[in-house]
């Protein structure tokens, strides 16, 4: 069973690892700190969702470890490639697992729990989960994906709301801020589907992709947090004001009240 002291040691190791990637390059430093802060909020999110699902304390502690280490590969990714785009660099989830194994930070856990954490982290950035027959792996995978998406909503909404001078270019993932949006993405949203990065052509498409995540949220407490934090209305306030957007807005709002 994971103890509070185990969690404290894991957090201490995490921060020590991140500090090794701090940089005199202001662009790199900004984004290393961004991912460090993101990780801590995902830890908070996963505990909130798990508590509302009445998860046991031992499972909640395992979930926190998954959240703490899910983006470990982001720090080396950004230091080396200066991008958060896996398509343009390296799969950060797989790198996170490689680093965990290299540093043996989970050696205090039974082998079965170590493998559970590795598997869940490997799945967290996939467009869709594969067919998973192990109910424990499926539950924790869904939990981590919900907690992660909940904070990415926060990070990117804050980014979009900044002035041009304040914006962090790394968060635009190289997409242009051009007018219009993809009809294919609209069709997928109308069908209640989450879209893929392959469909994204500009920042409006990127916002719509993030809104499509609502169809890949697994737990009611996550939907309630999204609603409480006002993310959906805030995203639509940054998109074109037309009939198509208004209908998509109404459709997604209904999902929050299911």
C-alpha cells in the first residue's frame, strides 16, 4: 500500500528531476515551469475526481502517482525539441515510462502496481483507448485522461485569453491564427465524436478539437468540474459567432447536463 511518506518522496523526486531541466533560455524555462505546474494541478484534479467517485485511499494514492509522472517525458521533450507536439518530436507518454524505468523511482511498489502505472501512463495521450479487458487498467486510464484533460482546458483557455504579446507560442503547436474552421471537424462534433490532430488546420480547429474532448470524458464528476469552471462557454466566446457554432455550443452544453 502506498503511504503518505511514499507520496512525499515521489513529489520530492519529481521536483528534483524537473529542476535539472531548468534553463537560462527563457523560452525553455517558461515551458518547463508550465508543465511542472500542470502536473501538480493534474494531481489535484485526479484526487478530486477520485474522491467524488468514492475511490479507496490506496487507489487514490496510486492515481496520484500516475498523475505525478504522466508527463515526465515532457521535460526532456521540450528541452531537446522545443515543442510539445509529439508529431514533431517524440511520444512523450512512452518517454515518461522509459524515464520511470530508468530511474527506478517506483521500485518501492509491487511489480504489478508498477506495471499498472506504466500501462496507464502509456495510454494517457492516445486519441482513443484501445480495447482494455483489465477493469483496473481501464478505470485508472479513464481517470488519468479525465484529470489531464480537465487541466489542459485550463492551460489553453488561459493561453487563448492572453494578448498577442503575452502568449506562449509553444502552446499554439505551430498552427496559424487564420479565419474559419474545418467542415470535417464540425461534422465530427455534430456526430458526437472527438476529433483528431490530423484534422486540425488552424487555431480555431485546435479549439474545436479541445471542445470535442467532451465526448471522451469518462466520469460525471469531471463533467461537473468542467461545467463549474465555465470552460465550455469561455472556449466558445473565442470562436466565430455564427449559427453553426451556436448549434455546436448548445449540443456540447447538453452533454454537461447528462
